[in-house]
C-alpha cells in the first residue's frame, strides 16, 4: 500500500507544480490546483477508492491539455496505467470551445470505466465551483448552458457509482435552482 500512497503523493506534487500560476474561471481567481485537488477529494468522499492509479490520475487529469506535459512524461513518472487514463481524459488539441464541448459529449460513453469515474468527479467539481463562484464575466444564460453541457456529458458516464451519480444529480439540481430564478428576472 505504501507504493500506492507514494504514487498519489507524487501525482499531487506534480500537479501542484505543473498548474502553478493557473487560475480557476471563478470570480475569486483561486489557484487551479484547487480544482484538481477537489476532483481527488470527490472520489475519496463518494466512492472511497482504493485504486491508486485512479487517484493519481484525478490529480493529473488536466496536465496534458493545460501544460507542456506529454503522455510519455506521465508514463515515465507514474507508469503506463496512469498515463493512459490521463490521456483518455484529455480533450483533443486545437478544438474551439463548441467543438471541445461536443467532443466531450460524444466521447463520454466510450471512456473506460476508470476514466468515467474521474470524469464524473471532474464535472461535479466544475459544477460545484459554478454554483459557489461563477466567472464574473458569464451571464446567467452562459452559466445555464455550461450546466446543461455538464449534464449532457454526465449522461454518457453515469451508472458506475451510486455515490457519484447521486452527488452529480444533487449538484446539478442546486446549480439549476440557483440560476433559473435569476434568468426569469
């Protein structure tokens, strides 16, 4: 078990270093690392996962698309299992926002079971952040569209963990309850 804990700690430190200086989209501009730590924490809280590769990949899930890290670097540092999971969770490069969102919807049902668990936790984290600290430059309509997109991605992921599915549904309900009355004003 020590090896698994070492892998997770190594991934945490690597993600913290790679995401240094990056900020979340929310109005508070908190460090981006807090998002990846949140994805890790959601997995621990909802499914108490003992799979060290999933937990390491939770910390690393955005390093390929958001930093200069490659799948090869991840394989060298964390093993092929973690590297493949992170690559599976990475958006294809050079897509505009609309294409990227559609790609995630289309790709969600094709993900491995392990990647789906991380992706659900990622969507939960994003929506919890939207509910707590929305980007100051997003209209209510943009926030609702983001929530609807998250729900469309979730539709291709659900069914593997009652804990994650319940938390996602609770989170999306809170987001919609908060935003829909504002849209009517």
